């Protein structure tokens, strides 16, 4: 039995009918055609499905779509665009932080969460923050460089933009979800 | 004029990938799309005594259910496309779906097609199967021994083939040599783990009789050919599209049952059908890599000269011979036993063995890492035996740079190399004497520091098609390219190769833009669609830049030759008097503006004023079939600290010096090295596919299979030497597999060096804390 839900994605409301068991990532991809969010595993290890929910990086394969009602969801399609890249997108391009690109959207959103909490992370902090996002192509080195470069480009403005950065996981997101 | 060749420009393919606007196979949606799900065997070996799909057929949304018995007479079997000569390879039929008997965990049993993914999955659960389990085994050595379960009645002792490599007289060398060392080495099963799981979307038009197949493939033209055989559909009725492919590492070379099954369903239903594997399905039903048990020996003199190498290898093939499976442990493995060294006497016996496990095929490096690892481990063990610095042993046995082209004992002729230069460069990046002093000091404090070094070679740029035929590869290995210049002077290049993350949309554009004096933005590289691209054999074996890139270069040169004729005509000059200078065609010795490439392009395309006898248009096709393979090489150095209490290995530094010839885009080259090194470190430290005694897959999810994480991996220091290859017009070699070929051996060499005070000479990878700890305890007499 499908149930109606309104999801706020990239600033716009989307009314959809979903099965209660439908995962957020399935609804994003199959119902809303937001195919930039990827599925790379079944067990919340790989992080390819990472999105932001109220500013926090969350693996959208561990959230039922129904749970995400009323929260602000940001996907790779919403963080920037080809015309106006987010500094992280620009930095991943500049620093060759991707090869096949499959992990990249999740990696960028995970990094966005990190920089919102810690605008000037060390290499160790970056490697720790992204350890829930797997990349098989790059060996991570240029991903780390890209995140460092984006942090520099974004300058200290992070703290001002995301004051909620020190809060715990948003309500409705199950414990253990996210990175 | 500055060239783009050699410039680390940003990648052309990235904007779509970083904005989520790229299209991978699972992103493809078509009107009327339905979804397939596969029922796979949970048993390693069993007889199917009952298979009842009646309830599944009646389930909500289900439009079709297939079993093996129903389809076996309608389709061919999954082909094995590599049949090495003189080895009596036996290839039992690999059915699309099992009939009566399953032979590995993951073997396909039935397919459900339904309106949604969930409906297909739900209906799978309604299929009733009774299995009668049979004895099973997954160890390739034990499977050849008496009492082992037999997989295929027509394959005695499960031995699919016995292949021998022989050069010189190894038995004589060993009989005469004063120094002999030997080691049993296990090269564990690995899961390639491309981040994008495999997927296929088949759409058959009953009116036109045309099948379009979107597919996660590294080689769409090979898929077209093999699917044509399986489906009994003429090749020209099949279009295979490799859209964005999210990594592959060899696992998307083979033709699997799955893409043929969705094609069959679409042909029956007249509706598009999609299938996407989940990760646990990927770990069961997508090929694995390695799986060798090796008995290896090296002999030589007390002053460090290597005189012989012998091996006996049990190479697991899994339950069936995969597309390229038999070629990996033979041609791509045994022939490179000489490594970077003069080893006059080599003998290897390779048994290809069927077992109750997932089929094994090419995984990054494919046969060459298994060879480099045994050679480089043996060199260290040999050096230890004679009390000589392993660096000096390597130096003493290198093929000298003046000897190229050099034919090794196995018969391969290496194109070019300067192994000592790469070694010296690597040694310039670390002071080994200081490290040895620190190591000595640390040992007094019961701390274990180690330094590992490897000097590898690889065979890539596959390869001359004549050789492909001679070694039983079921296809050619040339590449082709079409360079097409539009009236406005912009260019599209159509290549038969099929990159999936390696960046050829950028590097090939750099080559073409240089040729025509254009900005790189004016050149687009098109790949991955058999409808638009000329014949190609795929992206694997570090071959695309050397082979496809050379085809691109040749086609561009042909275009330019024609453009020169047109330019001469337009300038009313003799073609012999026209030269290309600073991005224009000019008349030699004549001042003033010449004709730019764009000006010539428009005239050639409108053809208002062409030279006599010259056809309109400005495009060319070129096929490049290399006269030889290319042989990249390098030296990697790794330093580690091993925790004697926990067995944990900490990488202190990782230095990679690689020589892949001239680099079109050094940033992309370094990216390939980084990724390759980390995959090899994963192999060395933590990755292993584990089966239990019953053949059950224990590491069937990412919770169990330890893909390297960012926090576990080191910063990699890269440097390069440059030795051009004489066998292609770009002089390039290849770099996609280099890191993986070097790094697993480098890491294990470092750990064994660290633990040498305990008398430890070898530990089988992966060097998990548990294994290292056990080895330490055993060496100390604490564990028996």
C-alpha cells in the first residue's frame, strides 16, 4: 500500500506516493529521476548514496523515504550546477579528485558536511571523515587534496553559513545512519 | 607553440560527473521498462531436485519467469573466448541458468521479470527450490587431488588445462646452482569491487528486429559479438552501448549470463528490461581475481647472479571458464616470469583448476601481479639466503638498458627499458642508509621497521593481433579511430576503445588538438556505442592509450595530410612548399597569413574549390595494430612499522617511480598510479574473498570484504622516468595497472624485512593483524 509523502529536495517540494519500505535513495532515483545519487552496496558501507539531510551527510540507503518528510534534502544536483559549481565540485575537478565518478556525488556531499563542521580540516581529519565513503579509483589522495583546496577556497565562511554544525543527527534519522 | 601533450589539464569528462548529470546504465529509463531479478544458488554444489516457479508467475506485477530448463535450447552457452594453445583446455558448457545442478554460490537458477524492482525481488522469494547438496571445494590445489569433488564429468581431476612455459634449461640450472631457495605462495581470491555494480538494460524492437543493450562493459564490441553468439541474433542487429561506466578493473570485460538473459526477456516481451546487481550479488556473481597457489623456486650464485626460476601453479578458474579466464594465468602470467631480470632458465607448469567458486577472470594486472609478486618475493628471499642487499641483487640482474629490444627466456621481446634509472630515482627519494640505521636502533627497542622494494615490469599495450591469434585469444587486439572535422573546424573523434574513468576524453583530445593547432575544447572524443564507433577491442590491459591513442594519432595525421593538400590548393602553392607552422599552413619562406585549420576545414566540407582528384570532406579512419607489446616498468619503495604486539602494519612512506614513456597528461598518470597502488595495498594488507569448508562465501558484503578506506591508506609519493616505446607513434606505454602490479609485493617485502630478525621469511598476504601476529608468535615459538 503506497502512502503519500512530500519531500523537500534541493529547495523544492515533491509530492510522491511511495511504499513504506521504499528507501530514500530509491525514491530519489526511480521516482524523482535524481540519478546523481548512486547505489554501490546494500549495507551502508560505500557512501555512494550520501545526501545532506538538514545539512548532515546521511546515507540515503539507510533512510526510508517516509522518514525524510519535513526535512531539507540536498542532493548532488542541488549543491551546485555546471553553470555555478559548488567550491567542492570545482575543487574535485581542479585536483583530479575523481576518475569513474561513481562515488563522487556522495564523496562531495560527505565533504560538504565535514567542511560545515570543520572549515579547516587536516589531512588526517579529512581521511577520517570520508572513511565511510569508498572510492576504488583514486586511492583517495586527490580527493583529500580536493577537499583541502575547497576548504581554502571557502575561507572560514563555513561556520557562519551552517550554525547547526555541532548538533547531533537530525530527528527521524535512525542511529547509525550516515557517516 | 606550446603543446597540450604533457600538460596536466583538467579532465573534459568531469563536469557531468561532479554535477550528477552523467548517465550510468542503471540511470537509463525507457517507456514500458520492467525489471529483472535473479535467483542464485545459495549452495556451492548441489543437485536441483525440484524447481517450482508457479507462485512467482502469479505474483503481482510479474510478466515473465525463466528457468534453465526452459531456455537452454533457445540460447547458446556463455562463451570462453581465450583458448591458449598446447594446453588441452576443457571448457564445459556454461549455461545461462543452471539445469539440474548448481556449481557455485551465485550460480543463476531463475529469472523473474516484473513491473518494478520490488515486485521482481518479491517474486524471487516465491520460487521454491529443493537442493540436494553435494561435496564442494574451492581450494585449487586440493581440487586436483584424489577424493576431491568433481565439478564436470568431462574434466578429470578438475584440471581444465596444463600449460607449460619453458625457456633455457631450468632443471640443469637448478642441478648446478650453488644457491636455491623456494617458497609456497598463496595469492588469495580478490573481488574487483568496481563501485558501480554491473547492470544491463535491453530493449528489443520486434518490428525492426533490433536489440539495443546498455551494459556495464569495458568492451562493447566484444559484448555485441558474444551476445550475438548466445542469442543467435545476427551481430548487425545488436547495438551495445556502454554509457558511463563506474569503474571495472577487469570485472566488466567478461560476458556474463545476465546481459543475455535480460536481452532474451526483452526479445520475448517486446519491452525494455533492466537488471542491476546488488553488492552481495556482485561479490557472488561477478568475476573474482587471482586465486593462485604457487610453488616457486629460484636458483643462482653466491655472488647474487640469478640463473633459474621454476614454478608449479594451481590457478583457480572457479566453476566455469570465464571469457578471458584461461589466458590470465598462462599468457599474461607465465610469460612474464623473467621480470626485469636476465633469468636464462625458466620453467613453469600452470594447472587451470575448476572449483566450486565464482569464476576468475581479469582483475587489475591480470596474471602479471601474480607473476611480479612471486618474482619479487623470490628475489628478496634469494638475497636473504646469500646475505646480500636485495637492492644490489636487483641491480646485478637487471636487463641492461643497452640490451633492448631484449628477448627473455620465455620468448617475449621487451621493447625498451632503463630499470636502473627508475631504481636510482626511487633511491634518491629516500636515504636508505639513514633508514637502515633507524631500523637497527628500533630493533634494539623491539620495534620492527622494514623497507620493501620492487622493480617490476609489465606487459601491456595488448597487442599485436597476430600474436593474439597465436596465443588463442578469440579476437583482434588492434584499435581503430575516426577523426571527423566539421565545417566549423571542430572535431569529433570516434574510438573503438571504451574508457571508464581513465580520462581518454581528455588525453586523446590533447593529442588531436595538438595535431590541428586547436584549443582542446574544439575536440570531442566519442566512445562506448557500437552504433557510432568503429571496431574496437576494449579498455583493459593498460592498452588504450598505446593502441587506441595511436589509432587516433594516425587518423589525425591522415586528416592533416589531406588538409595540407587543400591548403596548398587554396594558397595556389605546391604541396611540397607548404608547411605547418605555429598552427597554420603556410608557404615556406613566404611572409603573411597562411591558412588555419579551421579555414581549410570549411572549404573541405563545402567542397566549392577542391584540388583535382581530392574527395570532399575532412575525415579519416585509421586502424593501429601494434608490432609489439609495450613494457612499462618502475621501482616502488615502501617503509613500514609492524606492531609486534598486535601484528598491525603501519605504512610509513610509499614511493612510486614509474616509467610509462611520455605522459600525455601527468596529472591523470599520477591518478592512475595512486589508485593502482592503493588497490595493491588493499591486496597486500586486507582484501580476501573467503569461502568456508562447504564452499559458502563468507565475505559476501562490504561489511566483510575489506575495501581500503581513506583513513587506512598512505600518502603516495610519485615520480617518473621516461623511456619511450619504439612500437607506437606516441611512444607511450601504459600506467593503469602498474601500481597494483608493484605495490602488493612491495608491502609484503617491507613487512618481511621488518620481521627478519625473528627469522620470518614470508607471510602470505593479506597481512592482516591476525596473520602477522600469528607469524610473530610462531617465530617466537609461542604458536605451533
